[in-house]
């Protein structure tokens, strides 16, 4: 976990192995500096209650994972995940919406 920004994890969250949660991002706006010396942009990641994060998932900065959702193994999450959904892929997309069943 990279908690240079803020990471918030709710109750009853299952997090599998080999995951990354990143709360910051590299910038490259200052052309007078090499990219590696540009400042970091701090952000946040919020994982609400009752979420299942599969193995090998990467959750990037400025993402909210809402309650009762599942992130499939190997996914890269760069957008918010709505409640009662299963997301997966690179970039993660909705695979199933449990509210529609």
C-alpha cells in the first residue's frame, strides 16, 4: 500500500494477496525537471464496508469502491466502483450489477 495520500478501508472488507492500493500519482508538468523529480500528487482511496478485493488487484488514486461490491482478480481500478456490482479487467468495467437480479 502506498498511503502517501489517504487510504480508508471500511468494515468486513476482504483483501486478497498481491494487491496494490495507491493514494498518490506522479506528475510531469514541470518541464525544467526530470520526470522523476516532479512532485507527487496526493489523493485518496476509499473502500467502503463489505467489499471483496481479489488477488492481484491494483486500485489507483482518487477511487471510491462502494459497499457490497467485488473486484475480480487481476483488475486495475481507475474509476469509482458502484455498490452491488462486480467489476473486472484492465481498466475495470462492470461485469454484473447485483441490483438487477
